[in-house]
C-alpha cells in the first residue's frame, strides 16, 4: 500500500532541513545570485554541512541491513524520505543544494554497477567530516544530450588502462569533483552494447576542466565541461569490471540512474514552484485582502487554487515513482511522467505568481523572479520534457526501443 504519511524520524529531519534552508540555503542562494558566482569551495558553510548532510546522503544510498555490519537484506526504504527532503531543500534554494558535498548524481551508478571494492573506495572519501568532497556524473556531450545512446567519447584498452578521448558538457560540480562517473564507448558500431562506465579521479593524466558556464539560473551551483585527452584510466576504475559488460549494461546503468533520480529532480521543481506559490499567497494576504476590491481578490483566490492543484498533482506523481522504486517495481514510466509534468507545472505556477505580483514580479530584487530563472533548466536536464513524453509513449504502446 502506498503510504503518504512521513514517520516521526522523517518529520524531525524535515524540521532540521527547514531550519537549515531558512537560515543558510536561501540567504546564500540570493547572495550567489546577486554576485553571479558559485558558492566557493572553501565557504565555511560547506564544512558546517558535513556533519549532517553527507551522512544523510550516504544512508539514502546504502542497502538495508539486519544489524550486522556489511550484510544486507535488500534495498533500503529511503526513497520517500529522500523525495520529501529533496522538495524541502529545493524550496529554500536548489542552487546551493546542488553544490553541497557528496557523491551527487555520481552516487547511483556507483551503487548500481560498482563492485564492493569500488563502492568502498569511491564512497569512503565522503566519510571524512573535515574536508568537503564531491562526485559528479558526466554523460552529456556536445552532440549527445537527451539521446544518451549517441555518445561519442571513446575508450580504448591499452594494457591495464583505458585511454579516454572526448568531451562532456553541462556537468554539475565538475570543477570541484574528486571523481567523475564517465560514460564512453569502446566501439561506436556496437551502439548501446559498446557503452562502458568509468570513474575518473581528479589528477588523472589527460583529464581536466574546460569551460565554466555562465547560466541563467541556479547561480550558486557551478556547471562546466570536462575534457579527456588521451586520459589514462586504470582498468580497476571500470564500474563492475570487464565481466559486467555482456550486453547493454553501460547504457542500462545510465537509464537505471535516471529512474532513480528523475523523480527527485521532478520534485525539486515542485519545491521551487511551492516557494513561488507561498510568496504569491502571502503577498495576496498582505495586500489584496486589505487594500483591493473583493471581486479582484476572488479572481486571485481561484488562480491560487489552480496553482496549488498543479503542485499537489506533481508531488503525487513523484511519490508514486519513488514508492515503486522502493518496492522493487519498474518505475521507468512513472519516473518519466513525473519528470515530464512537474517542471512544466512549476514553471507555470511561478509565472502565475509573477503575474499576481504585477510589476514587482519581474523586478530582480523580488524573490519570485529568481525562482523563475532557477526553474527553467528543470525541463531540460535529466532528459528534456519532450524526451520523457517519448519514453512514456513508447512504453505504453510497446514501440521498438521501449525496453532500453
């Protein structure tokens, strides 16, 4: 049964996140937005965050145990808590949230595909509470965005190393990442079956950061390209090892990651939209209820109702997708539905909030204008809305390619 009520432990964590968001995330996000710069790596807040943020993030990835260290009974039922936390953090500032220490989007593929030794090696660095560490996820290329099967980065075996050549772009936390989960192909003619997934560590010869993007929104989070020029990666950094790749495991690793992360990305959009909704609602309470005629107020009330309904609908789509993941059911369609619906709904809600505010809605000293800029990318990254609709349509009618 789909249980929608958070338990007392989740309530405590959400309360802590609310305090953290109000006291730290939102002020820092507004400051970074005004300065047009990412939150610095050496910012004191990032060290402050380690004692809570990283441990919570790692617990969400670990399997559920039976009390004995190192043993597992199956997937940990942390999806619901993770989705609630993702919305709450995004409500306060998603830009700052994206640059918080941790494995980030690189975590799921390591957890899905990595050997026990690889999981320990790449996750153990996050246990150090004295130094912020980051991971990142490098899939998108200049000629391969939503079509992940079209990647052109090559991987050539050379003794006990692979030689990687190519470029990745629009990579979150690329500059500060200690390692990057990187997708490449050993043979383009094999299509998806040629895909391999590597963990490329900072300092690897031939691996460097390229262009740092100047983005429309999410200013607190850095986004950059990564360049691989005869990059020598040890064979032990091939996720899962050679024996893991007997078919389309590399491509499936990317798709499995998206099934896990798309509901979270979708609910982040809902969190930002909810922030815009609350701002507009409070503006109405403070202004129209007291100073404007009743007919105008009635029309605005109806608009607020429609805005709230869109947000609630999107949230339920995200919760269902995560519930299916937690219970071991395939959630590809539901994850894609959530990702297709929620960013568009949140953008519309934020646009309506700007209209309610009137002239104040487009002034950059008002909070909602920033939220509108932050939201736009959510309909693009993790697979565009158009691609999500294709994924859903293919699977609903069983078109070729619908199984990945």
